[in-house]
C-alpha cells in the first residue's frame, strides 16, 4: 500500500513538474533600459505551444506601464490548450500578489491568446519579479499536463529624470542675457554721466 501511494505521488510530481524560463538579462546591457523590454518564453516539448511574458526593463514609481502575457499555438487554433494560469508580482523582500488569473487558455482563430495588464508601482522603489504561471495541456488539449512558467525582473526607480523642455531652456538663457545686458548698460551709463566713479 505504501509503495503504491509513493508511486502515485511520484507520477503526479512528474506530470505536474514545473519547467521555468527566466528572461535573459539583456536589460543590463542597455544604456537606457527604461526604453527597452525583456521577454521570457516557455515552449512545450512538442514545440507547438509557446507561452511568453513581456515587460519593461525599467519602470518608475507612479508611472504606468504594461505587462503582456501571450500564448501561441498555430497547430491548434480556436482550442482549449491550457488550464489554470496566473500573473504574479513579487517585490524584493515583499509578498507576492496576483495581478490577474484565470481557469483556461483558449486560443483564437489565429492560434493566439493574450492578456495585457496596466500596472503602476507606488511606495518605495524596490525591484520586482514578475511570473506567468500556467498549466499546459500539451498536443492541443489531450496529451498530458505540464506546469510551466516564464519569469523576469523589473527594475524600479524613484522618479523619471526630469528633462527641461527646449523652450524653457531658451527662455531661461534669453532672460539671463537680458538681465546681464541691462546691468552692463546701466553701469556704463552711470560711468559716462559721473566719471569720478571710475577711480572709486
């Protein structure tokens, strides 16, 4: 009896074994990571169904951004290809929260499924890990069940760099020049009217 229970547990662990894909950390190679995104992908062993998670390399506190989860399976369009899924967000040193979740993944007539999430971080600027977890049915919807996930990190900065508008810079320079010119001509007129001030 004990051997059969252990065997069943091992079989279930094998069936629901989690395969992970972590986003390549190309974000570190960019000079301006706030203008780039990363993508983590997981593909089933048949090479048919691909699960992807796309998010920005760097975001700012209080500035909204988008996280996108997609599933593509051109061999089985308009088919139920996946089960329970969730997109989770975990701040460094914090608790995981579920951004979105569902009970099924059903592709459209083009073999695609997509979920866009608009997210805004508030509070202290700490980095976050985002995870797209899912249950892939494999070979359409009838072969096996595999658990999988796509994971990546988001760097969070306090505030975006403030870049002055070009017109503001031009007005500032023009105003400073006018004030300096006015002072110069006032002093020049004083000296011309009262030459004794030159020696003082």
